[in-house]
């Protein structure tokens, strides 16, 4: 089994944002994500959804969604995380 990242070059987020502001088209940018730790109280939630399809069955028009929800004792983060998609 090969490593998924062996042929990918990382691009700093600042570069991607500058290109977006300059209206440059970026073909299939690579964005790497990770999570260091989970709150033990469960007050904060993260959402990572990759390979979402704009049109069902169309693998070309995919996008990814990333979210970090502040908990406020758990209820607000839980509500938002469950209903965003």
C-alpha cells in the first residue's frame, strides 16, 4: 500500500488565499488537515467532510468542508454540528 501523500506538494494557506483574491483558478488544490486532541468534556466539536459531491454521482465537482464549533457547555456546538449538513 502506498502513502497517499508521497506525490503531493503542500501549499501554504496564505498562497491559496492570495490566488483566490487574485481570481486565479487553482486546479485541484491540496489541503492537509489534522486534529491534535479532542475535548474531554465534549463541549467542542470538529467537522471534517471530504469528497462532498455538488451533484450526486459527479466525482469531478467535489468539495470539502471543515468546521470547528465552540461548545458553550456542549449544546450549541452539538446543535450546529448535527444540522450543518
